[in-house]
C-alpha cells in the first residue's frame, strides 16, 4: 500500500510543485501590495499561509479526476493491492498533498515578511486551523465521489449515508468558522476530517466495480 501511495505522490509531484509555484507568485504580489499599504488597511502576514494549503487541496482534486479518467483503480488492483488498501490510498492521498503543501507555509510567511518589510507573530494555532480546514475540504472530494458511485451502483443505504455525512461535514465546517481561534473549532474540524475519510474509505470498499 505504501509503495502505491509513494507512486501516486511521485506521479502528481509536478502538479504539486506547479501549484506551490503559483502560490509563491500570489504571495509575492500580495506582499508587494502589503508593503505599500498602511498596516490598518492591509491584511495580516499570516493570510499568505492560505495559498500553499489551497494549492495542495486543488492538486488533490486534480489527482482524483485523473484517477477516474485513467482507470487507475483497475491498474492498481491488478497488482497485490486489495480494495481495502486502495481505499486507504484514496483517502490518504489528499492528506499527503495538504500536509506537503503545509511544509511550504513557513517559507511563504518568511518570503512575505521579507518583501513586505514587516514581521508579525504567527501562532501555530492559526496555521494549524488553516491546514485542518482545507484538509477537510480536500477529503470532501473522495466522499462525494464514493457517494455518487454508491448511488450509481444501486447501493441505496451507502449512498444515503455518504451524502448525509457530506452535508454534515459542510455544516460542521461552516459552524467552525465562528470558532477559528479556539481549540474547540479545530477539534470539530478534525472530527469532520476523520468522518469524511472513514466513510469514504468504507464506501470505496463496498464498490461493485472500479471503472469510474
């Protein structure tokens, strides 16, 4: 399973590097604007932490669409992988993309501080909140895909559970916006991530075909 996950990460590495490059360009432009804006008018430095994490989330969606078009599931299942292991790869891949992009956050913040000419304290709680939030968004892709597949394959109960969890995760993430600076808000986001990953993996294992 871990070999398959590494292979998937290597396959989509150019997309991730390209996304981070675009994020760096956006950070540069925003930092130049912050340099010439008054502190009261400009955004805080930690806002730039959003862009690399968004890049990881977008790449996870791209990887999901490529997996559908290239029938990668059937290719991987032709080897020693089981549906359970492939389900784990499916839900771990978005987490890896978001996690790898989060590594670039300190570099982006340092670049913004250097160009903008000001350094502001950035707490791990704020950056961690961004990471968990966009990680949850990234996990909604596999969850929606597997809920749709369950409906197409006439697994009615599985489809209902999948879409119910999907809506619940959206509601939890929406409500957590009011508690972004609190531990409680981050915990609810983490619960949403775990729920989305667990249900998506369970639905994947219940597939009757892996063609789409």
